[in-house]
C-alpha cells in the first residue's frame, strides 16, 4: 500500500480539493494511472466529505487501485478487478457545486450523510458522458439525482421507497 501524508488536513474537503495529492500517489503507483471514478458515502451538506475514494486505472498494467483521501493521509491499494477503465479527467463541477445543482433539481437533504458518485456512463451508446449522482437517505427510502458533471443539468431523478 502506498501512503503519503499531505502535511495538512483533508478533513472536510471537496472532491477536487485533493486531486493533486491523489494524482501524485497514483503516478507513483503507475506512471500512466488515470482517475476513473470518484465517490464518498460520507458527504456533508456543504458538499465536502472527510473521506473520498478515487478509482485509478493503469492501461499499461491493466490494473486498478483505489486511492483513499482521508484525514491527513492519501493511501493507494490495488484491487483485484477493474471496475472502470476510462479516465474522467478534471473538467467537472466540484462536489460542492454538484450538491448545489442537486438542491436546485429538488433533492431534499436528509439528516444523514450524502452519497456522491462521479463516473462515466453510456460508453456502449457511443455517447459517453461523465455524471454526478447525488443520493440521500430518508426515513422511508432514498432519493437521488443524476446530473451532467459539467453544468449540473438534471439528467434524471430516482426515488425509492423502502417501507
């Protein structure tokens, strides 16, 4: 496992705030590593989280790893299978702006953590795009919105009742 101390706190950061540290650790692992997915299960109402997970992929090694940015550390751990292989780049709204867009799209914040996911969808349709999915849990279910990652436009909304 590769580890790096950031010299400061990553607690309560946005998804983009730690990209330089994540990229540095990923490049130490494999020089051609690219970020393919960003997520957290512990988002807060300001769009920040105390821990972010970044899936990275090395085309030359045909391997993936997960880079975890939490507290004052960034750590990488190789995974056994490749879940995503396409780079998402950096041209997307940061998590705080994605949350603002989710609110504008009508997503009501609950009292618990907010789940964020940033990934590429639609490659099989030949119209691939990178989307933010923002999900909140409620007393009787969960609601999520899928947003265009560049401008926050609503793509779809899902509401699931659990009771």
